[in-house]
């Protein structure tokens, strides 16, 4: 049987189910990664399982999100993460070592392996030929304990690349081009597999930019073959022994085909407030800007920053522009300091940031009121930057650098090809893993540190036969996990669910948490009604965990995004979809509703009837739940189910 690359790797890791599109499968996970914003809860959940050591080949705990450390909470979490890593056999990447996705690609990524990460941009690993998937922290905790990760066997879209990018056009423009084709919704349970002669023109970091931001389309993951370009990258990282050639079988079947001639790709920009709102940069050339930020897990490789440094060499940032640059890893930071790139940046007037997520998640560098902020990161949701009125424009490093110098949007193709910086990357990168601490180096008998901000992970109660209560909020289309659970300065409360739950929907309806708590005190169930593509964006399981803590029992939506739907199941919240999307209009906030015979309906595979007692209407709801997920819902979530089933 001729397999595409996606199915070749899935088949080797299959432990449960049939590998047919649409079927639920369980796969073995080789590697996991966590970051500090999601990791603290993931390790608390892992502890609650009573397992002595992680059972994966490699598990790494990164600190890259909450590094501003305003107050004691973040520092306490970092100490907890280091101490829990020591006890359970997890490598610990210290604060300052870099962003999880870039460091993992550089130091741990292996072609043909499976990687599960508690961050939605884990598919970055697809750039090196991995099946790398973002998931909620609880799924990652189960995988660390040796449990299978369950997903829907995906449809695979072949993206055939031909030709070669012109000077001043880069990998970021390719993925923005793909987003223009696919948009940010309607791609659940699909994988993007890149093929074609054009591959040979793209380095691993460039491929990783594409797979990283593929997450914005809503696909399960994206993947490139492992070839001589992959071997060169691993050789440069002193890891050539990890290389193996991987490609699709001849005659492999795909569910769809997209052809892209790289020669036709132009510099693109994603306008506020969606990564899918993409147009050519030329259409807004000359528009004034206020801020430029270069970095994030999407565009902060050595190649990216050397290009930026060459563009800035001998020039000054426009006086009306604030420029910030964040190298993606300590390796890259050290190398640009030695080769003169950093000096070019500093001399130009750039502000140099830590090797962290920083501005991308609203931790620092919030722009001014009504600002036009040009950034190389992957998301531009409203308010994510820390300034609700700012507009965030997503572009390539080349576009961002030119904008910083001119103070307006610049179409890079207005520059001559021979003006493009000539760079040569070293055959060998500087390798220094001293800030990645193995558990052997740590004191395994050291008591786990728990600061006052760290609480135990709450559990849901088993699903009742009937739910009765009130619609606590009704929201529209494309509600992201940033809308549900704010990041920025609120991140430091993620290990304190009681505190963090007070901020659910804070930017949408600041009274939601108060209203939900009141319903819970009256022993009434709370419900969320939503439009299309509910739960876009980050993998943050708190967007399900905190509503569960407040008493939310079901989400009724036109459609749900993959990771968030899985997180809802993991915490015992029913993810329901309107059988008739027009019925969305028949439900309003504060309507009294009830659902009867729930367990019987789930067991029989029947639709669930929602009775709107306020409007005296009945509405049919559907669900996409496997038999295993139904049992998880009935148990009140994955923690309860795992303990009962003994699946790890």
C-alpha cells in the first residue's frame, strides 16, 4: 500500500483504531514539550496520576512565556517546573534558553518521530519531518505517562511547490499565501503535506516557519519530507546521527491538491484581526506605522536575524517607529552577538528583547493607542498585543525591517533584486546545551517546590442525566482562546484556577465569571452559545478548564476548532454543534434551557434536544464524539476517566 508521509509515520505509531480518514485513532508519542504558561497545570495533572517517571523517549519543560516576573507568581512556577522535572525525568530548559519550538527544532527534533506539545504551534516540528501536534496540557500529561494520544485520522492535503522564491520574498509569504487559500476555518482534522521540486530551495528554519503558522489554518499539523536539506540542518546542529530520509511513497494518495509556484508568490500581509485576512503588501504600501517587532517562534531563526541585521546595517530606524527584536533561542542570540549582526541592530536603534515569546503573547511591548504594529509573529487577534485598539499586521522579516527604516509599509519587491542582502550561514552552529538541565543533573530527592499561587487541578463531576440552567453568554464567530482566557499580565495566574477563572471572557463580557459563579451557587448549570470556529488559536486548556470550574456544562456552537473541542471533552464539557445553524438565532443570553436523557442519548448515538424554556422552542444539537470520548464526558473528564480506566 502506497502511503503519503503523514500516514507512513502514523502507521508506525498506531496503537489503536483503524487508519482511515474520519476514524478515531490512538498513536504512541515519542516526545513531548511543555511551556511554562501551560506546563505548570500539565505537570500538576501528571502528578495526580501517580506515575513515577515519564515514559516517553524525550520530554522537555521549557520556560519561555512568563518571564517578565512581575510579582512572585512566575518565579514560583519556574521553580516548581524545575523541581518536578527533576523528580519525574524531564529535561528542563531554563528561562533565557529560548522559545520552546525553536529550541526543540534545534536540539531535539527527529525525522519520523511523534511530538505532542501543550502549545498550538508545536507543528513547527513538521519542518524537520515529524508528526508534531499541539494539544491541551492534560493530553500531554497522559502521553508522558505512556498513554496514547487520540485524534481523528486526518485527510491529507498535498501542497506541491514548484519554482523558486524571488529575492525579497520568503517562507512567511508562502504560508500567508496558503492562509489566503485555506482561511482560518473549515480545515479541522486535516494535515498539510508539502512536496515538489520547490522544497529544495527551502531550509529547515524556513520550512518550520511554514509548519508553525500552518496552525492558523486549523489543521492538525503540517509536515515536510526529511531530505538532504534536513541532513544539512542536523549536521549544523551536531546531530547528524538523528537524520533519516523520509518521503511519501510513489503513487501515494491525497485527499486534495494545492499547487503553488514559488516564483509567483509576492510579499503578503495579514491585516487585523485575523491571520487569514491576507492581502499583498503592495496594496497598503505607504501606510504609516508606529511599531515593528521582529521575532517569535515563527521568524527568529539565525537566517531571519542575519537578513534583518544586513538590512539595518549602517541605517537608522525611522524616528516615529519603535523597533524591538527578540532572538528565538540563546544559540541564535549568541551567534548574532559574535558575527556582528547584533551590533548592526543595536546601532540602528533597535531594542533587544529576551529570547522568549514576549510581545507575541502580550507580555511586553504593548503598542500605543490606535497603533499600527507590524510584526513577524503568527497571530494578530484583537487585544492580544496588550492594546485593545491597536492593529497588528503580520509580515515577513524582510518586510518588517524595511517598514522599520521607512516608517511606512514598504513592498519589498519595490527594491532591486541585487539590493537583497547576501548571506552565508555557517556549516556548524554553536552548540551549548548547558541551559538544558537533565533530571540526572537535578536532585531527584529534592522536594517539589509549591508556591502559594499553585493549586491542585480541579475535577469535574460525572455528567448528570439532565442539565438545567441558563445561557451565561452568547458570542459570535471566530471566538479565540485569547477571547476566552486572556494572556498578557493574566498569564501568571494559570496555576491558580480559582483566581484565573475570574478572568474568563474578561475582554468580551467582564461580568461573565460573576454571572457563572452565581448560577453555580444556585446549583444551576451554565451554558455558552457560540458561532462558527469557536476556540480558534492557542491550545490553552484553561479555556475549557476555567469555564468548567465556573460551572459551564456545555458549549453550543455552529462549529468548533479541533484542540479546543478536545479540551472541552477532557474537562467534561459537552461540545455540541447546531444540527441547523439557523437555530443559533433561537438562543439568547439569559435564556433558560434544559437537556434531558443525556446519557441515554449519547449511548444511543442520538441527537440531543435542547429545550428553550424561555422561548418555548426545541432545538436539535449534534456532536462528533467517539465511543471513548463519550465515556470521558460521562466520567466528568479525562482525569476521572484515566483513573477509572487505568489507561496509563
